[in-house]
C-alpha cells in the first residue's frame, strides 16, 4: 500500500546568477520563516524573493535555517509569464 506524505508549504529561491543553469547539484537550505509577511507574494513583488532577503530575515530573527545534507539535481530556466 502506498504511503502519502504531504509536503509542507514551501518555496524555492534561486540566485539570479543561477536562473539559467544546466543540471547541477543544488544545496537545500531549509529555512523556517517565522513571519507570514515574509512569504513571497504570488507575483514575486514582496517577501523573501532572493537568498539575500532570506539571509536578512535570518539576521533579523524572522527566519531560522536548519542544517541539512540534502541536495537536489535539476536545471533552472527563466520561464515566460
């Protein structure tokens, strides 16, 4: 019997310099966002939309990064909206 494990609400942040990248191993940085206002808007106009913003939220105590040795292998390409 298959086991279904729901994925918690999450997002992916990729640095601009890595948006168009061939398949590589990406380090996963699990970060617990403590302030709902830091969640990105659907259109990306506000919230944590960059690794710098994520680091700033951590420094301000609004987010906590937890250690991980998890990596994902994928490419990244700019999508047309």
